[in-house]
């Protein structure tokens, strides 16, 4: 999916979802066994929900995003490289949710993975 705007819903059973250059208001990306990659922005009051059973998730978001993040991977690391100028931070505690806010909040980003790594990176 390239250049999607507004509301997006993409689901697949056995394949990857790749969304590039997006500007979403509401998005739901879900796969049973496949990777999910999103590179784009989220509306200041928008939502980005990402769910996969056995796949890695990589989100590349603007460094100035103001959002609430709720991330969870039951059997994979969570890597966050969107906050500040420091290095990426890994949360290796499997099954433990990671929540944080960037800027003043506003948009909401939720990621759930059962068997995959979750990476939140700067665009």
C-alpha cells in the first residue's frame, strides 16, 4: 500500500502488509503469519492499531509525533528508537507491555504481537 490517506484496514492470513508514505487517521493492520511494516504519519487525533500472531512489526514514524504508545509482544523484544536523540532502547521482557507518551500525546498507537519483535523507529 503506497501513499494511503485517511482510514485504512488491511488484513492477511499468510502474507506481509507493507504500507509506505501513509498519512492515516484511523488504521488497522492485521496478519496471522506475516510481517507488518508501516512508514508514515498518524493524524494528531488518529489511531494506528497493529496486530500479528507470528510476525515482526516495524513502524517508522515522524520523530515529532505526539502519541500514546501501547506495545506488547508475548515472545519477542520491543525496540523503541523514536524518543530523543539517544540510541534505540530494547525492552527484552517478553510478555510485559510497554507504554509511553511522546510530545503531548494525542494520537494512539497500539501494537500486539504474539511471536514477533516490535520496532518503533524514526522515519
